[in-house]
C-alpha cells in the first residue's frame, strides 16, 4: 500500500519532544549529540520493512496543503497530527477533514479527539460509567463552567491541552493564593480554561490499548516518580516526560509495572477498556491512571493516538507483550484498514 504519514508542523515547533531544550543545552556545552529518530521516521522505516510505500506530508496550516492531501492517492494516512497551525484544539478538525474528503486514516476520529481534549466533558462521561476520576472544576476568566466539591491539594492545568503542556512543579497548589496565581498563569499563557482537580497521591500507571473489535490491554507500564525529591510533587509534568535537560527527567523512568496483584491488574484493565469504549477510541490509545496505596484506580486522562516513539510507553507495552515495533505498526495499519471494509 501507499501510506502517507501526516504530521503537524509550524514555525518553532519541536521536531521531537524536548528537542529544543536538548539542542540549547548541547550548544551551550559545545557538545554535539546524534539526533534520535523522530516517531514518524521510525514508523516510515517499519512500514517499508512491511513492504509498504511510505512517504511524509507535513501539515503546515496552509490551504494548499489541504488541497494536496485531498488529491493524494495514498491508500491510507498514518495520522500523527496533534494540532493544526499550532492550535491543539483543532486536532479534531483535521481528522474531520480526512473524513470529509473520504480518506482512510489511522487512529482516533474527530469525536474521540474532541472528548479526549475536552477533559471536563470526558470526566462527565467517565462518571456516568462509574469510573473514578478526580473531582474537578473548570474556570475561565472568572466563570465557573463545571464544578464539584474539591479540596486541597489541587492540581491546575489547561483544560484543552495534551502532551503535559502547562503541567510543571508549580501545578500542584495548597492554598487559595497559589490557586489563583496558577489559574491566572493558565489563562495568560494558554488563553484557555483552567481545569482544577484534586491531586491524587499514588502510582502513575499507563494502560495501552490496541485493536478495535476486541481491543487488547497491553502489559501495564509505570512512570516511576519515587526518586523525585520529597518537596517535588509526583506528577508527570513536561520536565519529567520530555525535557531531557532537567533533573526531574533524569530521576524518573518508565518501566513495566511491578508488584501489582492480579485483582488490581484486572481492575485497571477493566477501567481502561470501559474508558476506551465510552470515549470512542479506536486502533490504539492509552489510558493514564493513578493507583492509590489502597488500590483505588483513578483515571487522570485518556490519550488517543499516543506517542509512538520506539522508546515511549506505548511501544514499551507492545514489546512487553511480545510484539516488535514493526509488528505494532502492522497491527495499527491492519486495524485501520479493516475499519473501512
């Protein structure tokens, strides 16, 4: 098959999470470091290994590019876009565009992209399905759009962003003063509503889900935050997940989850599948959970089209299940193609 890998790009965009910070650090130290493959380069290599003709189309926000995509004769689009012209809230619109022009593509449709991006809406759906998720409130420039009784400590983050944007060591607040300052920061920096959630202490567990008719929860992965200094909140902020120059990044790592009893593993898997279906995910996705010391499972976030870098958590879960990276890409492609038959 001819498979077009589509990805978003704009001036100043990082080619690779943490790439700009890493480049600046290397430049200041005078050291040159070999650049890692981007996710799309790794996917292209896997597709070619599978016998497909793979090529890239950068989605740069220009109408001419949309025309090019509409006229493209690719058999399938491997959709890696997470925004449009730098606007993360338009991720769903690009998927809708592919639907409108009759293109087959991998991953989430516009409905799942919307539900995952609008975290307050996703939370309402989860609660309808009796899934635990932290109590929350949504505030935008003095207006409370959605609220429940919540108590400190709280975590404050943009209500419509992904990839840990707007989440750092200052996101967890324990006073009204700090809360108001953080809300103002979110409004000013992202021009977006602030999602205020109860902070849940516990283990950060990721449940990768693969498939459609019979979605499979892959082996669980844990982001180990235990080595962070005691005065640093245990959260998966940008500096922990992507900024390779920070001490927080160096002190944390993702690895197969250990010391979870069978009942707890089954509970996490059940929760992940319920959220997967409720939010209309397809092909592949990741459900991020917090597990308290008492074994209660809270869903923090649901991620359609999660990062497919060979070193990232989804590929790690696939490897733990016995799949190679190439086999993972094959299953995603085969699953997407089967949906259009």
